[in-house]
C-alpha cells in the first residue's frame, strides 16, 4: 500500500477550512493525513479547533523572529519535520516565504473566496472581498483553489466553484454562504489534487 500523502495546514483565523479538511480526511474522503497546523498568531480560533481535533499545532509568528528570512526558515524546518508533502493554506494571511516555496514547489495550495482574478490581490481578504463583490453588483461569486507562487493569489488555478448572490444579500449572509460552500469544496479539490486526479489540468 502506498503511504498516505501528508498535509500540513497554515491558518490565521477561525479555522473552519482547517477543520473541514481534518474531518474530510477522517471520513476517508480526503486520502491524506493532516500532520499539523501552523498558525502565525496566537489566540485564534484555529488553535482551539486543533486542540479539539487532536492535531499538533505550532505558533510560528513573524514577530518572534528578527527577520522575515528567519521566520521563513523556521516555517520550512517545521514543515520538513512533519514530512509534509503538501502545504494547504486555509485563511493564512502571511505571505509564504521563498524558502517554503522553494522546498515545496508546486505543492502549496490556497483557497480564495472569489472567482479569481476578480477580487484578488492586496487587501482582498475576509469581508473586504465580499463587500467589493456586493458593491459591484455581481450576480455570482465563488471560491478559487489555486497553487501559490511568489505573489498572493497568483498561480495555477486548480478549480473554481460558483456561489449565487441573492437579491438583498447582506455582507454577513453572502460571507456565510461562500464559507459554507468553501468548507465543502476545498477538501474535495485537495482530495483530487493529492490523489493525482488534477494532473491533466496541471500539464495543460
Ligand atoms: C476563507 O474564506 C479563505 O478563503 C480565506 O480566508 C478564509 C478563512 O476562513 N483565505 P477560516 O479561517 O478557514 O474559517
């Protein structure tokens, strides 16, 4: 039997996608082992979820290092210690450093709550994304799962899923609908990726 792929997750917030990935793996829908969680700040929801789910976690905060390069190196070291095959960013708000991107080239994945390239780039995170979508009076939005390269929200798109915008949607309603969809969609796309079912797409 080939050993299961090992996934490390990085998060900065609530951690609903982190938990959804762990649960999908435990249900056998995501053929991978979640080996650990890295958070870049203390006291965030994702830590409590990791404790409840029994997943090892490390706080590796840029503030605790004298340089960005040292932080990057510490991230890479921890990911190698866990022998991660894939790095899955789940609401990770720090720019992944060059050392991690080099060590895990083509194996760093992110999910963004819009249909990229729309509503991506600097400042486009969390509610800012949904507020921009609503003020542009879009009729649909969605989620993009993509590989990460040196710039935020850029790299090969692996999959996109659409979410309808309903007349009169508030920011909270739209954000929740997108998040609910993402919690189901992201683990499914990561499952396809680690199982090699997205290979043809990647070589297009
Ligand atoms: C998600 O919407 C993700 O797309 C974005 O940040 C949010 C994180 O949510 N990058 P959570 O912490 O997983 O609940």
